[in-house]
């Protein structure tokens, strides 16, 4: 299979972080990273999906799976790499989730869902 890029797309490749979504799709770069977020005080459970792996806050190490951080009673754990947003969401199986907007938007966050039945019914 051949992939044809226009001049603008080739120029954007110089800085991969600014790579446009259309080019990511052409190149098959749609991997996403699932993260579990648990608020130990409010007892709220969330799942977040990013287009980039997250870092352990203490070591700076990029993790695909494993503990990332606990800050202000919020525990974050990386749960793996998925080849699409759909597969990452499907991996949550039968968990009832409500998609929510995250006020303090994190970089590269593309989806956030709150587990129903924790503090919210």
C-alpha cells in the first residue's frame, strides 16, 4: 500500500507532536492508552483514554501499564495500549460508564468516562 502525503503533511512531520489527525490515520497511528483514575476520598472511578502514553510522576518513565501517580488522593494507573478508541472502551466490558467532560483538560486526553454506581447512581 502506498501512502501519499501533501506538502503540508510532510512539513508537519518535522514535529511529530503536531502531526495532524488526518496524517495519523493515513499512517495507521491510532494507538490509544487506557488509564484508570480513582478518587480515594470521593470514591469516584474514572477511565481516561489518551493518544500518548503517560509518565510516572516520580521517575518520569513513560508507562504503558503500571502505577503512574497519586496526587491529592487521586490515584492514576496505566492499563495498557489499544489499537483504537473503540477497542479500549470495549475492554471495560460490562462496566456502566457515563462519558464526562473533564474541566481541567489534560494534554492528549481524548476520552473520559465515569463509572456509574460508585458515588453517582
